[in-house]
């Protein structure tokens, strides 16, 4: 009995000794962190943040006073939620995002920023970064992180446009509910264009004869993953890839699955070989771990693929997975970058944002990204 008591005391002493390190939070970034929301998104509505935990508390809010906050952040951390159109092309959304970032830089008194973009927000960030480069004359963005982003297209885009062609009455209802009600009334942002968004998130140009050069393929050529000193839009590009099997998704994703069909997103080919609106193809098994309900894994890697390590009782961390290589030419990825299941995050498309409930710890996840930014020039 005495030996057991001594053993328990030793364990408690050890735990007391490691507690500060175990529960330490993110290092402070030198430059502000800017959050860019995805399609259907916003900064906050009725106090609920897009980049929030399951209760809508902003993941970038440090604990300076009372109220809900992210206790993993340094109290001096500067983070900002931005707001662009819920439905628009990344050309337009990225331009508006760059204008907001200029204002953030001026308010913070900083000449650089870091960007975290979810879904289409990770694509918008590349447009914004290049625009800032051209306006300022230097590389403004230090670290650009994308999460669940459609860098090589998303089946929702083509399916949405096909819906307009094949089922006009259903399409009109879809547009009324999403674009007019959701976009203009709830978010009060005139200028939404649902079909510009659809055409922008698919890989190829939907209509080569309409006088518009749309699609992610052309976008990637105009806004490459460029870190060069003379033309680079960001100093470092990183991406997080989400995927779940079809049986464990958020029920909300059933709406999109009904439009797109079950995504088969881990087959390799350059270009949209199966005509689903995204680069790549399937492996003839749409129910394996190959998409997050909206975007296939063959579309999500930009720059370095990141591994998110969840550490119970310790602060989580992220690191580069060098096993799949660096995705610098987004229109010509390697087979591994399109099909590998390495470092996939077990999450659906909405788990990294406020839509829950789920078991995903949004607060610690984003704090881990911010910590990585702080340690890598951000």
C-alpha cells in the first residue's frame, strides 16, 4: 500500500512538472493572421463566427478579458476575420480580400500578414496575395495556409451549372434560396453571383465560347504557387487535407451530395478526366476515404502538405509531410499528391468551422497553425 501511495505521488509530481509545457499554447506571430472564409461564408452573423468553435466563438480571439476566447493563443496575438461575397468568383472575392488586408495592415502597423483560408477562401488568398504583391511591390504574405480548398476544382461547380441546364425550375429555387435570401438578406452583401461562383470553382472553363475565361485551371496559371524573390506572392504555402468516409458525414453535406453525386476523388490523371468538374478522376470506389463531402483529396494540396498531430494532454502541433513532395505546379501535381492518404485529417468539409456539433477542436487546431506560422517567418 505504501509503495502504491509513493508511486501515485511520483506521478503527480511528474504531471505537475510537465503541466506548463504540456498545456502551453501558440507562439506569437510577428504579423497579423487574416482568416478568409469559403463559399456560403461570412465573417460573423448574429455573433456567430464562420471561423468559430461549435458555439461560434472566433478561433482568433485571445483571452484578454472575460467571455469565450481561444485560451491557446498568446494574449497579444492579432487575428482578423474578413468578409467577402458568399457567392462569387475567386477573382472578385480575392480582390475584395486584398483591399481588406491593406486596411488590416494599416490598422496593425505591419507590412506583412499571414492568411488562413478555408475552402474557396484558400483559393481567394492566392488572388489576394498576388494583388498585394503588385500594389506593394514586395511579397506581403508570409505564410498562406489553405484548409479543404478546391485548388483543382470542385464537383459542385459543374453540377450546379448542369442543374441550371437540365432542371431550370429546381435551379431557380436553388438560386432564390441561396443567392438572394442567404446571400443578400442575411449577409447584406449585394453583388453575389451564384453562377460566377459555380463556374469559378470547377476545373475547366464551363463555356469556352462565352467570352469569359473561367475555371480553376486558368486561375492556377494566373495565380501560381510562387515563392520567388522577384515575383512571389507568398513566402510559404501550406495546405491541410480533409476526408471522411460517406457514412460519417455531417447531414448538411447530404444536400450537396444530392447535387454532385458521391465524389470519387482519389484517382490520378492530369485534367478533368471523368468530367465531374474537378481535376483527376476516381478509383472506382466513391465510398472510401477520398473526399470531405465537397472536395476530393486530389484537389486539396497546395505547396506543402501538412500533418496535424492531435496530442491529448499536450498542445497540438502541425508539421510538413515531406513524403508527398511540394505541390508547386497546381495543374500538374504528382500521382502521390492526388491519391495519397498520407496526413489526411479525419474531418468533413465543415468540421474545421463552426458547423457542428463534432469532435473537432477548432480552437487548438487553429492555434497550432498560428504556432507554425510564428516559427516559420510569420
